[in-house]
């Protein structure tokens, strides 16, 4: 927290006055963008291009990456809207790194740069660096785990039809995914075992209605203060419980101290409880209503479980303010990159709220 306070003090006392002197008066939203870019420092994770490389020289990837952060902060639906905003706003254009309007790349260059960011996993590296720098030194009291539907403009993969009259399968049953995960699988193997293709999923919302969508499902661990610590993007049809153990393993590696794991009834499984206890956490999981015997939380446990609203508020902000509803790209890698731009912008905004 001391490091965050020092950075925020430098931004307010040095960076803001210098920018106002060179660019003129800036709006609160522009100052918020400047602070987000300074906290994220995405340019530190982009490798420089080799000098005199063969072929046509590439446009500046640093400025394009900063522009995509701007797109997430301003919740712009398309790259065309981003270019229109940069063309009409010299301060925003200079903040991203282009002095003149003629220096702005075309929409196709932005598309190729985004594809390179997705293939290289740049945003995963940036997100991990932010969590380790600002969140790992903190003590996390409550880690809230939940998922969110991601609507995609893709054709969902069709499931194979069941054949009628087929002979009964007499082979021994394979162990479930939860059983395999708790049998000693590495994190890389657990992640490789999760489906990531676009398909059709359904989920019951908070009002009891079943919603169906084509696309993916975003799973996030939220720390106290609405900080997204770990995230995974899977197929929409995958049940939430199948991602709990790999997601918990990721969060355990990224954070120093975690006390409570908060999960809803979708994660009510003995393997998930045992894994949480094995990591030294206290699992607080709502019982599945399908169980015959239901026991209510004690008062103190219920108060702690109410902290799980961090996940609901975090997903609501991602969808309403940081581009979670405006997925225009296709493919798992590109969709995850788009969502991570929004998540790192949300993370920086939540960090600023902690020190303001």
C-alpha cells in the first residue's frame, strides 16, 4: 500500500501538472485515463522491435496498446469509435503517443496489433505483474469466486447427437474432472483440460430465471476491494465447479495470504472444500438447494459470506463500464485479450479508489 500511495502522490504532484502545462486543461475522465496508464505501465511489457529488421517496419505497438487501454476506460464499442475519438481529441492522441493526426495508424493496423497481443499473451503478463506488485503484499481476507456470461458473435460448436439404441457401455467409468484435478495434476495440465471453444451455455440468474447465450464464460477470483486477482475464460457450457480448483491454485500462487474462500452453491462439492482446506483457507460455500438436508449459515459466517457481493459488483462494472458487453472479436485468445484490457483498467480504477 505504501508503494501505491507513493505512485499516486507522484501522479498528482508531478505528472498531472506537467501534462496540464503541455496539453492544456484536462477533463476528469482524461486525468483518470492518465492515472490508469501510469499504474498499468503496459509499455514496460512490450519488447522493442529489432533494429533494421527485414520487411516493412511495424507501427508503434506501445502507442496502440495504450490506445486499447483508452478504449476500455472510455468503454468504446469498436476500434472505429476509438479512431474517431483519437482524431477529434489532440490531448488523448498525445497521451497515447501520437503527436500529429497523420501519425494515426489505420484500423487494419490496430487489428493486426491486437492479434499480436492476443497470440503473445501480453495482457496475461500485464495482469500478473499488476497483481504481484500491488496485491501480493496485502493480506486478503475474503476471496470471492464467481463466473459471468460472455456473449460472442460466433457460431457455437454443435454437440454430437446421441445415438438411439446404442449398446450399453460396460467399460469402467472414467474419473471426473474434479477427481483428476485433486489427484495431483499440475496447473498447466488442469488448464489444458478445460474446454475453450465457443458453444452454448445456460445459467440461472439471481432472479431464478434461466438464461442461455452463445459464447464463453469468464471465471474470476475477486479479492477485497473488488480487485480481480485471477481469471480464466472457458466454454459457456462448462460448469462453474470445474474451474474452481485451477482458479484457486492460480490465486494461491499470486497472493501471499488468503483467509476465506467465498463461493455460491454452484461450487458445493467435497473436492473443492477439501482443496480449499488443504491450502490453509476456510471455505464458505452456500449449500446446493438440491441437497435433502439444508443447514443455514451461522450469523458470523453469513456476514462473511455477504462479502461475496464483491464479485457481483466487479462483474457489473466490467460489463457496464469496461467493455464486457461489447465483444466484437472472435476466438478464445482475442476474446480473452479484450476482456483483460477491461480487467486491468478496472483493477487500476479500484486501486485508485483505495488510496483516494
